[in-house]
């Protein structure tokens, strides 16, 4: 966890109210996670707004920037803009628990909350499943349509009359 220490939001000692933090997210950030990325050259800014209350914390995390993707159709590289927001409630309890969707429980003795995982998830959820370059030409689309498999209507095979007779026997025994 020490390698993610730069993404700690220290809340002890802060007054109740709103506090802003900003993090520059580049490829070094993603190297902290042992996963393979579908993009290169991330240039992202994470704006974090924390509202401290007496018994809980509220976080609004907004990520904006660009990543370089490879088009699924043409294999060309292109810059894709990212923008995503998420809200998380952090409450205090006995031990760490992130089993609820938008609520995270941290130990009462903690004085900081690490938001690296939340920023990572926020960015990863912004990457589209289908990556299509905005610079794809009409000719490429026409060629793709020409060689795409055509949808065939498949009729269901007629059932074998022997099986129908067996099904009737089975139904009669119920």
C-alpha cells in the first residue's frame, strides 16, 4: 500500500466542510496496479471534492482527460476523451468493508483514505468496450459491411417423432 501513499486524502485535522484535491494521472499511476491496460498515453486529471461530516465523509471524484486507444476495426491509434464522475460515501466502523456499492466502511482509527482504487475504477469504466476511431472512412465501413457475416434465419429442427412419443410417456407419468 506504500506505493499508493501519494493518493491518500488525509482528513484528520480538517474542519467539517468541503475540501478539494487534484491528482495528475499518467502511465506511472496505472503501473501501480498489476493489470494490463487497453490504452496508452493517459493524460488525466482527477478532481476530488471531499465533504467532511462528523460521522462520515462524502467523496465526489471527477476524472477528465484523454487516453490513446487502438481502433477495433482499423488498428489505427486515436485519442479518446474521458469524462466520468462518481460519488462515494465513507463511513467509520470496526474494519474495512467495501461490499456495498456506494458505501465504504473504514476503521474508526484511520486518519486518511486512499482513493487510488476509486480513481482507477473511474477511469477504467470510462473506456468503451467497442473502440472505433472517429477518423474511420466510409470506404472502411463499406468493406467491413461487405465482409461481415450475414445473419441467417435458422429454423428449429423438427423434433424426431420417437422423442415426442417418449415425452408423452413421461408426461403421462406425472
